């Protein structure tokens, strides 16, 4: 498959989703919880990406799989169809071996951490957020406590549990990095202290690159503390940009100003290094292409990788029926931001760990290192 064809296909699939009438792929997929939710990992021409499958938009997608009896036995390949015509052979990563294990207390490892893409271990160390229970403050796209309510996870993962699962995931499944995020607690460090405790335990057990993700803490000294305890990269996610969009989509989090985020980014880059700090930008919630690309330009000049992803509506949230961005809109963003990254010499593959390093929730990495 030609590179341009693959970029367009991934971009389209992440906007439209994939309709699975009968999911017999045997691959991991999930509903609810911290993102990526309502997705399944799909490998297209050697690139593994997360594709929405459990959304209302995916249920109407033009993309489907051929009848399951047609699948190839070799490498468990399937034929991806669009409007009934076969267009590509795709694969689904296998269910990880560590999912079959439990702690001594009987907690399934999959309730502590999950496989993202094909080689990334991800966990939400605190599965609650101070804003979630109040719709006047909650981010409308967030489903962090859905998996907790469904009994698919636990509210707080202990450092010892995370170290145990991480060691098993590396040994059994060849996991290459760990992403630790957190719901925002009612503490001024915004979860940084607990992320440090978890990282210390993991690094004592297994040599695994770690990204920690939290809101900007009240004191930027926390960045030095996180780095000192071998957290390799940092994610602080602005999600949306324009003031009116921020106030509408995430009324509580919008109280943390963009100016403060950029102060935090500048301080964090000095500690973690150029290109080792990243931020999520959710496209399709109201920000214009110009706003997103201008902000990405500003971030890249600071040394921050702008991980732009298409918004995926999650069942059970206030935005469950919100239309995701069109593939045309996303492709335009990727072209602009990819060119900026190339000009700056910034690459997702040079990040030590994190969502941008994984890259599966976006097509952006496929626009890196291409000639303008």
C-alpha cells in the first residue's frame, strides 16, 4: 500500500469507525473508561492504530470486514471492505497473555492495566476525578468512571500492583512502554506525587520507559521530582483551545488557563528535554483548523509535541451523539502539523514513552518524515 493511500485510509477509518456486525476477531476492545475508549487496535500495512468500533457512528460506517469465514488463516488476516468491496488486508493484535492472570487478592491484571495498540501498557492510577460527578464541571467527552462503575477496573491501583502487572506484561507480551495517567485528585500536585510512587515501584521491578500524565501542578518543582524518579516523559493535555469551546466542553478544567498550561510546558521542557513533553488536542469539538495549527506551531516552538487526535464520541457521555470530525478536516490538520514537525525535526519516535510515541489514536505520525 502506498504511503499516501495508507494515510488517507487510517484518517478515514478513525473518523468513520469500523462496523463489526459480529466481533469474532478475538482481539482486545473496550467500552468506556479513560481513553482510548470504544476502540479496537487494528494493524494496517504494518501500522497499528486504534479504530472506533463501539460508537453510533461506527455502527453506520461504510467500512466493514468481509464475512468471517473468508478470513485468512495465515496471520489471522481479514479483508477490510468499503461499501462491499475489498480494499485492504488487516490484522488484529492478539489478546495479551497477561490478561489471563490475577493478583494474589484475585484482581484480574486487566483491571489494573490494559494493552493499547500492540506494545503499550496503559493504566489510570486513580480512576476518579474531582470534576466527574458534577456535570457543571465535568469534561463532556470524559468516561473515566464508566469502567469503574461497570466493575472492569479498580478505583486506585497500588504501586505494587502496577509493578507486578508491568513485569508480567514485559515478560509475557513484550510490552515496550508504560503510560500512566490519572483522574485529577483534590490535591495541589494534581496527582504528580502518586504518579511518582507508582513509577518508583515499576522501575524497581522492570526497566520500562514511562510517561506520566496529569494536569499542571501548582508548583513546577514537581517536574524535577518526577524526572528524578525516572519518569521519562510528561503529558499535560489541553484537549481544546478556543475560550468559548473550553468553557462549553470542559467547564471545570477550563478554569486552568491556557496561559498557565504554556507556563507549565515551558518549565517541563527545561526538565524533560525538547520533544519529551506532549499534549493531547481533540479535533472536532469546535476549534477551527487555523486555531489548532497555530497552537501546534506555538507548542512545537516550545519543544512540546502536539498530539492531535480526532474526537471520538463515547457512549454514555453528554457528547455521545456528537459527530466526529470529517476525514477531510483531519487530513488538512495532519498535513499542516506534519510539515511543522518535519521542519522542526521533531518526531514521535524520539519520544521515550507516551501516547504520541505510541501514535495509535491518530494518523499524525504517518505524516512525519515525508517530503513537502
